């Protein structure tokens, strides 16, 4: 609709310019008026076509930039959001009310890499990432924080529901078919705002400490602050 109005406006401007040119340059009203109007319309139409081509090019560049920004925010292996995306998102969390964090660490992940090769380790990471994505809500954010550690940011979610989500993820991952390789399990730490900190960084530290307790408690379990 905007482009239609742009066409109409440019044609009208072209006609007005041509008409003004005629009445100021020619003392008599004759058939040249029609010529000027046609010339003005053609001038406006030409301008519209030029602008239309420019807008199409601009739209294409905007889409390319959008895709580039998305690629910079995603982990190439798992397709999850990456650490950069997490660092950006947490800057806006403070003013969004209730939320929870879940820190997830794949148990004995180094064994997969060291004993069976990095291809097997990468496959484990992808399976875990896909399972987590299938468990969370549409508005939940899942990040590969680094190595085998994954973080979930759950908006409008209290600790009780976050723990339920964590247990659901843990159980689903423990049921994954890993063929002839060792069973895949994860340890999880849960924290929430405002229960476990006044600021997002306090909540992050609390979730990390809860994860450490889960690892120390024998792994394949969920600990909340």
C-alpha cells in the first residue's frame, strides 16, 4: 500500500512540476499542456520505478543482515543459541519480572570424546540439544553456554515449574537411545528470580552452584537452590 501511494505521489509531483513549467515558460495555453502532463507522468513513473528497484534491493539487504545476525547468535553444531546471545539477552532480563534459569551439564562428556572420538561427542551434544528443544515452551530460550554446558532461560516461570521442566528434560535425555555407547545423562541446577538473587548475575551464580551440587551428588539429578 505504501508503494502504491508512493507511485501516485510521484506521478502527481511530476505533473505539477511540468504544469508549473508550462505556465511560467509559455504565455499561452495550448496543446503543449497535454505534452507537459504526459512528460510529468512519465517523469513520476520513472522515479517510482527507480525507487521501487532501490526498495527491493534494500529489502534484500535487510534480510541478509537479519540472517547474518541470526547466524552470529547460533551455535553451528547444535543449532541452539550461543553464549553471545545469552550475554545479550540477560541485559534485558532484569525488568521482565519472574524468571528461572536451568544450568545443564552432560555427565562424563569427556569420556565420549576421549574414548570414542569427537564425532561421537558431537552426536551426543546434538541429541541432547534436540531433546531439550522438544521439552521446552515456545518462548523459552536455550543456549549452548560452552563445551557440554547448556543454559535455559525460562520467562514467567517460578522455581517449582522450572524444577518440573528440569526433571522432564533429565528423564527424556536418560531415555535416549545411544546405541552401543554409554548412556547419556545430565546434571541440572535450578535457580529463580527473585528467590535466589536480586540481579541476574546472582541468579546465574546460584544456578551454577546448584549444578555443582548435582555433580557432587552422583550426577544424573536435579538440584534447586
